[in-house]
C-alpha cells in the first residue's frame, strides 16, 4: 500500500476498530448472563468465547479469498452486513433461551468480524513506516478498548443493572431477562447496516503492496517470523480473552454481584497500556522490547492472581479507592491488571510478523487472523482446568504458557528469516 494516509480512511478504520471492540467485549458480559439464562456451568458458559473466536479459524481463508474477489472496501461492507445478520439472530435466541441459537449468532458475528479484521489490520501496518506501526495500531487499540470499556457498562445498564447475578437463581425471571436482549441487538443490527452502506459508498482506497525480494517465495509458510508470529498471536489472544472474559465468571464464583461489568476494568487497563504505546513506541522503546516487557509483566501478574487474597482490597484501594470507584478483591484486581500487560502485544506482533512479506502480506494477514482462534480454544481449556482443579484462581497459572511463547517470539523468533536459523 502506498505510504500515505488521509483523514477519511483513518476515520473509517477507526470506526471499524470501535465496532471490533464493542462486539467482541460484550462476550465478557454475555458469559455470566447466559450462565444464568441457560443454566450452564462455568465450562459450558465458556463456549460463548469458543463459538465466537472459532469463526476466525473456520472462516479466515474463505474470507481472504472473498476479499480478493470483492476488494477490501466492498468486503468490509459485506462483513458489516454479516454481523447485522448475527445480531438479528439474537432475537430468536432470546425468545427461546436456547444456548445453541446464541452460539450460532455468535459464530455469525465472528464471521463478519473475520472479514473486517483481515482487511483493516494491514491498512494500519502499511499506512506508514513499519518501525512506527505499533504506535498506529496502539491508536486503533485505544479506540477498540475504549469500546471494550463501554460495552459491559452499557450491557449491564440496559439488561439487568438491578438484578445481581449473585442472587438466588430461583428468584430470577429468566424469560423476562432473556427478552431484554431483543431491543439492544435490533439497534445494533440497524447501526451495522447503516455503517455498511457508508463504507460501500466511501472513498476508502484499495491496498497496493510494494514489490519485495520475498515475492519470489511461493508460500507464506516459507517465512518463519510470520508463522511463529501467528503462533505467538494464538497464545496472546487466548490469554487476552481469559483476562477480559473470565473476570466476571471468576468474580461470580467467589460471591461477587454485578459481575457483568467487571470486563470494563480489564479494558480500562488496556487503554492505559495503549496510551503508553502511542507515546513511547518507537520514541522510548522498540517494538521488540515492548513485547518482551509485556510477556514478563504478564507472568508476574499471574502469580499475583493465583496467590493473592480473595478478601483483601488493599491493592484495589491503592489504585483507585481514592476516586470513589468500587474496590475489588486483590486477586480480581490482578486479573484486571493483565489488561495492562496485554495491551502492547497485538500492536507489536503484527508489524514484526508482516515485515518483509511483500506481496505475501495478505496471506500473512490471513494467517494472523486465523491465530485469533486462540480466543476460542484456550479459554475453553482454561475452563476445563478450573473445573478439574475445582479452583479458578489457581487455573490462571495456565497463562504462564501463553506469556512464555510470547517471550520466545520477542527474544528470537521475530528475527528468523530461515527455518534452520
């Protein structure tokens, strides 16, 4: 793509990143909500993330082929229409309270997002110098995670602000509660359709890729830094979703009420991390060092989650108690702080993995999008571990594996250009 930018394309991509964040991080609220409505255990409830994120694995390559035929602008518009269809499917899901229909709706939403993610991320990487790509992605991340902060708050306010999930299930009118989903998702479908029309008739340019020596290679799998980048991204998305989508479930398991809003805390810390990325990359720290710092800090915070108290509120009071914000148990606060450790992983892996790919950049992008399947597989594995241990708090130590892979990519794998290095 030509190294130029204009206001309108950046506004369009920024709007799309807001949509990514709002729809994606609604899952953190839906998990404890559907656990009540559909009478699920913790493991079953985490199929919400599986259905949503597995769409990236199943649909990434077909959607990449579709984008080659339609072009990026029309493909983005089509992705928004697909998302609108998924939103409308929440109507029969809510009316029937059948978990299978909810999962189908989430899969369709994920399919639409697959198209949008495959198209939009290369724009941000290639619109300027590769060395500052993480800074640009951080700006988009600010938009994305700001939507992630807003989504659980809006969901809780609209659906059941006055009905704590910690209440006796027998006292909850599940039919009325499920029907509360109808209006918000009808509005979402309408807005997605309007945005699709806007994108279709916009002046968003198509992507053009500069020639490179790598063009002579026939397969994306000939680039170890891209393949291993996808592996690192797989584990990153897994731990990001665990941090954002299980915090409410974990809080619910230790007796907290209003758990659907807690994803906002994790997202708020991610916003702080993205702000650091905007101002510090590459001015104060390289993309590689930012990635390494994220992995190390993530491991430290996981020990905080696993071994801190469920009764003490000291860390939470230190962070925000003075501001009047509701304090959280220390162990829950450490889960929220994982958002800070996670913030700069996505912005740094993308430019490191797409560097020097030339005409193979679209394939590299599709490979990275497939890796979002980590958000489907790893939270489910986390849920099974928690179920086997009978202790969700200790299950968070599973995330050390995720940060270990990210650390390897930061230290060595991102520099590999040949498999035998």
